[in-house]
C-alpha cells in the first residue's frame, strides 16, 4: 500500500479507538466531567498524565527545534523534565490533599477571597488558551500531512475532531482516551527512531546511536558539525555565551511554569488517594522519560539526513515527501539564482529554502526512506500527542468558566445539568478560537508552549508554593503578586513578538532574555511583591493558617468536592 493508504488505515483505526473510549467513558456527572469521578488507577493516570504532558510541543516540535538549534535546544528537554520532577515531589501531593480540583478553587479557598479566585480564573484561561494555540498549530501540521491538504485546512479539520471527543467525554472520557493515545504516540515515536538508528549507525538503541560512528568511521555528531559548518551554520554541538543566558532563563521558566500548569495539576485529583497521586507522578515521569531521552537522537538523525538530501541538489530530483510538504505550505523553495538547485544555507540573501521546524519529526521517516506503515504510524502519533493535550487544556478552560465563573460568581444556584452544559459550550467556543489563533501562532509549537509556561510561572507558581509552605501569606500578597507577574510577562511577550504586533526588536531584549524565558523574571517579581505585601498587611485568619498546617501532614486525603 502507499503511504497515503497506510495513513488512512492507521489513523482511522486509532481515531475509532479514541472515539469508542470517549463514548464508553462518557461523563454523566460534574465530578466525572471535572476529575473522572476520582477513581482512576495510578498506572492509568500516569499514562494519561504523560499523554497530557507530552503535547505536540514534545512530540512534533521539540526534536524539530533541537535539530536546528543543536545544543541550545536542550533547554526544552531540561526545563520540561525538571519541572515535572518539581511538580511531582513538591506540589502534587499537597494539592491533592487540599481536595480542590481546580487551581482557582485552591487559590480562592487558601486565600479566603473571591477576588483571588477571579484573578486565578483569568490567569488560568490566559495560560491555557496560549498553550492550546500551540497544540492547534501541531494538529494543523499533522492533518496537513495526513490528508495532504494545506496547513490552514488541516487546522479546521482538527477543530472538528477535538470538538467532538473533548465536548463529549469530559475528564473521564479524556483520561481513558489519553491512556490509548500514550500507547499510540510512544510506539509511533520510538519505532522509527530505532529503525533509523540501525540504518545509520547499526545500533538499535537511539540514545546510544546518537553518539556512535557511521559506516565511514566518523562519529555522527562530528559529521553533523561538519555539514552544518559547510552551510554557514554554527556547529551543532556548539554553544555561545548568549545561548547560555537563554538556556538558563528558558529552562527555569519551563521548570517553574510546569509546576503552575492547571491542566497538569488537575490530573492529580483523578486518583482516589494522596498516596495514589505520588504513585501516578512516578509512573508519569517514567513514561515521559522514554520519549524525552529519544528526542535528541531523533533530532540529530533528522538534521543529518535532511542536509544530505536537499543541500545543493536539483529541485527536480527532490523526493515525493519534499513536494508534499511544499504543497502543505510548510516548505518553501525559491530559486533565486535560477540554477535549478537548492541552495540551503544559513539565513542570508542566498538561502533558497525555508523549512518549518515543526515538520521534522513527521518528515524524518520519509527522509530516511522507511517503510510506508512506519511513516503512517508517526502521523498517527503526532495526532495523538496534539489532540490529547488540546483536550486537557480545553477542559481546564471549560472548568474555569463553568465551575469557577458560573458556579461561584454569576449563577451560584445553577443545576448540575446546567453546569455540564455551560462547560461543553465553553469547550466549543475555546476550540474554535484556539484553532483560528493557531493559523498564525507567535512561533513554532514548542515556542508558543514555552510562552504559556512562562505565563504560568509568573502567575501561579508563587501563589501555589507560598500557599502551601508560608502560613503568613495572605490574600493581598497573592493577588498583588499574580497581577504583577502575569501583566509584566504578557507585556514583554507582546512587545518582543512581532507576530503579536509588538514594536520591539530582538536587539532590544532586556539582558538578552528572549520572550520564552522572561517568565522567570515575572515569577521573581511575583515572589518579591507577594512576600512584601503580605508582611505589610494583616495575617490570614487563624483557620486558614491551621489549614496550611493540615495540608502539609502526609496522611489521609479529603475527597475532592465542588
């Protein structure tokens, strides 16, 4: 069968599986819609968390960015992995014991204030929407390749798919769908990596293959360094001083942002007990590590094969995959000197080839001429990764609107049926808006997601960490800190992201910090303001201070309530 036929078969089968699971696990109550009834096993929740966590940014974009950035791309690996460890060990068990299943719920009760809840609600929607825009870009890329259609059309197809199963199942349906999606995406990611590692260096373990020798006796990374230098790029393994600055700030922003992501935190409320939250965090970290340790190898393999396939080669002789990505508007060739050959060089006036980095993982098996079924499998995995996280994020948006806004502010007497309806309407509106924004996102998928992490670090992390470990932290401090943190970070991102219309230029970055890393400065501002204001105002009520003491005692668990 052709690649297209294999893709229809494999993607069709996986979608039937997802939709079947969503229907089987359809939420019938608000508790099932928000936290899957609180009865998910630690193993299943670990898989679902891993799928929720490993979005299109991890599956599609991370290896693509590393393949072009080289050493500098390690910031995404270190930040996301380290952040999950921070969340699992430092926050998740305490939040689960607190017993509230949304971040605004936690902040509203911990800081005994409807105003604090409202600020947290606005921040949750802002962070989640930014994140889901990146996922919709990934959905569009995957559907563009799957259906061989323009990227913009792929976005609209993705809107319809996400709308269907996210609106139908709620957290219960999404959880079990994500278990299936994890199995698909991890198999789809590792199988081609193993194939290509054997093909290039004769080693079936990609993590080792990346550091092995090619058939001519040269090390793979040495060969890649030489190829990069010949085209005017920096050595793949080289890092400059400026890179180190942003490696630090982006890594830190991703780490602390992880610990404030609402769609990840809510997963720890789907298990029965605090002990189960700890176990599911451990399982998730193991499942995540499988992909994250494979990504650098995928990046190196893809970059090497790409350069050798396209550089200074006749355009007329380009393989089928090149023409298909060109038709999808994600590869652009302009023959500037009219010689019919592709001049692929470091960005300058002579460069004739522009490649969207988000296609590298999907194109990798095609460039390496792997079997058609492997190529189709990678497309199915990309869709699984993008759709799983998009669904989780949309649920956070729906929960924030239906539970935190309607239930606690606008319509306190709303029925359970009415609350479910408002949640599903909120998902429908959010998915359409995110899809439209995904047509022209402010960067590649991983970069857009990094912006969301920065916003989460600047807004939620200080409020959560101080809410757990500082009895003296009060509502005035938390509200002031969250507002200062997210406003500063959002304005910096807007000012220095030309896609958002800001007038700033990269040469004007503060201390050389890119927008993807500025969240750490916003977080520090939040911490300083929160701490200072809390010490200059009245302490929290005694019952709140006792509550903080109680949630740090590692025994028992209160059932999540709404």
